C-alpha cells in the first residue's frame, strides 16, 4: 500500500526582549539559578502581571511578515496544570483571541533533484510565557527548580497540517527560523532552546481524505534530529498499521542516542487545561498607528529579496533562495554586487552569487565560521571579482588570490602584484609558448591532425603548464586551434 | 447539564484538592446549583452582543521593555522550605 504522511508543526520562538513578558526581570541566558526570577515569576501571593510592550511589538512584526491577520483586540487566558516549574499553577497564554491568525510561508523543497516551491499555511501565532526548568539529577531524592526561564516571552507559531514529508517539515522549520531571526524577534539559538519544534505526525493511505491518528513529537531542538525523528515516526506508524495495530493518540519524545521516539503520555492522561480568560489582564488593543509604525520598521523580507534577485539580476530561484538563507548572507552578497556596480551596465550578480555560494561558503564551512566572521570582506571579494571581469585573472588564478586573501595577505591587486599572478592575454606571448609546445609535442600534433580531438586537450594542458597557469585559457584555445588547423 | 460524582472527583484531582466521599456529595450539589444558574443565564439572547473578555471596558496598559527587577534570590529563598545551590527543592517529579 502507498502511504501519505501528514505533518503540522508547533514552534516556540523565544522573543528577543530585555525583560520578561509579565515582569521586569531579565531574560539573559546563562545566569545563576533563580537570580532572574522576581516575585511575579515565582508567583508570590498578591503580585500582578504587567504586559511587556516589546513582546507585543514582536508579535505584530511576525504577523506583518507572514501576511497574517492581526487581531486588533487580543487577550490572555490561563492554561491550568500542575508542575513545580510552573509556580502559579497556570501558564498565561492566548487561547481564544491570539495576536496573529492566518498567514503563510513559501518554502523551497528539493525533490528528485528539482527545487519545488510549496506554500505552508500558518494557523495562528500567540504570545505566552515560558515555564522554569526542572533539574532531575539527584538532590537527595528531590528535584531542583530554576525559575530564571519562567516568564520568558514566547511566540508559539502553529502551522496547518500542510507538510507531506520530513524534508518539507524541515524546509518549513528552516524558513521560519530564517524569518524570525531576519526580522529580529528571536535569536534562533536552538542549543539554548530559543527555537523549539513540536511535530504532529500521522500517516494515511494515499488518496484517503481523512487524516490518520497523530502522535506529537515534543521538543526537537535541531533540524537534523527533527528529520530523523519524523522519519523514524513515519516508519513506525506504517509498520504498526501494516501489522494490524491502530495508532493511539500520544505524545512522544525523540532519543537522539537510539534514533527512536518513545511514549511520554497517551491520550487518556492527556492534559485537561481548563482554559479561561485571565482576570489579571485586560484585553490588548493594537492601534493602527502602532501597526503602521512597526510595518515601516520591517526590513526587506527573504521572499521579497528572492523576487528581486530573480527579476533584477536574473538569478535562478535556487540561487536566490540560497543567498537569502540568512540576513547576514544576503547583506554580504548585496555588498559584493554593489562593489561590482558599473555606471553603464548591470552588475554581474551571477559571478558574485557563484563565488559567495561556492568558494566563500566552502571555505567558511571548512573553517566552521559564519558569514559575519568571514576573513574576506564583501569589498575585498568584489575587488577580486573585478579582476576576473577585466581579464586580469583566470578562474584558476582567482582561486589562488582568494586563498591568499583568506590567509590575510591583503587586497586582490596587491596579491596579484606580489605573486605575479597576472593572466597573460598578450597574443604574441601566448603564440610563442604555443609554438614551443607544438615543437616539443610533435606526436600530439600529428594525432590531432589525424582526427584525435583528445590530443587537443593534452596540448592545451601543456601550454597552460608552460605559462605556469597564467595564459588566458580562452585565448590559448582559439590560438592553438588556429595554428593546428592552419 | 449536571455533574456526576465521578466528574466531581476528576475536577478535584485536576485541582489537586483532596475530597472525601461525603464532600463529593456536598460539592456535587453545590456545583450543580452553579450550573443551574449558568443554564438560566444562557437563556438570555446574546446574538447581537459582542463577547466580553474582561469585566472592565478598558484595555491593557503596556510596560516598556526594560529590566527593573534586581536579584532578590536570598530574600525569596529565606522563606522557601528547602534550597540547594540556588535551586528550590521540591519532591521528585518525573512524568
């Protein structure tokens, strides 16, 4: 039987505010336990929450960035459950009236070697507070509680069940990660838990309309684990059904060591949260002036940039998507293109794209660095590319200059000068080398004239070698062919 | 709508309130009284009335995003039953 997978994601993005969502305590990561947990966060009797404007503003930014409806009136509810890292006995969240409803995100998925665009609908995004942390290592049979994280502002972003494979789910999660960091509402640090993913996974026979029973995989904190966990879960569910079992609704955890998911709780003991409006908080009103002010402060978004790169600079959809993988990368790329700008013609954005996605990315990967830490600035790279454009450097020589530049040997022109890497484009000089090579390789010349095209490449290789790689390859090709045929 | 004794026991469990058999009966009667009241209110026609999420016709005042709270861990932990290494200790909970 052919099976179809259905996936929806819930993402918790920690917001980049200074203070907590309902108190003036700091949310800086890594502080000593409980030193950033004030009377509101530890829920002393008589305290009241006061909503952080910065958290609401970030919710508005997100809603505008995904083209969603912003609920001009939204409100907070209590989600009730007992756990020691939640000292109030309820989490303040938005249930009935979330700040953001609807919206969508377009993602690129590679399927069978082809890049396919897919639009994932977003159901809603709501503001809520994070809980504290329970430390289960042994404190004489007790559990340690750190409430520093309690009250940290989160935006929970819920998608529609629009994804059909682990790959699509990862593509969506990555696009969302790019977007929230791009618009500056989340630092995206997955190791520190700033961006956490829950995946709802079910399978159904291909063509069936109704969804299968879903299981929720909690707290995926890397894209790699996410893909592994979803793929394991899909295989497990299909096996269960093919063996004649039915899937029970459940919450599961992924164990990276075994690569398996395991049951946390079943539907029978699923929480009954008994939501109700929080009487401590009045409804929130978003006025139009504020929304417009936030809109004016939004940067150009990844999808807008992609459209511009394709339209204005004729880049492929794949290149445009890759170059907008992060705001820092896009900024770097655009700075290189700006450095190549000429008054009379369009800049060669394709050349810039090839180098940024090729040599630069590979070198950064090898050094385990991100683009902001690149040892070659955008202006330096543009200086190098300009020497390719004017014929001073061949592609091969340019790579040598690039390596020297990475090693800190200075600007392109200085390196070309110091190492004598200038490409030889003087046809007289090249002809002289060709004559020498033809004289020394009479056998290859004969073979070519007898119809062996292969011999031509051997001769080109000899000429390049004799010129120490500096001869202009195109000119060598043309001149050699002329001479051999002449 | 009326609540069964099992419903009352379930609600008590969710609220972490221990109730004995006699209390279940008493609470069942009281809670059903409240449900009766709600039923009576539900008879009112509210078709043209906007749902209200708070009793006061005001909107939430927002606080500037500034850190204002100092570290008062020592004072808070002085009244906690048990602490260690800056952590509050509670009976072991593993779900």
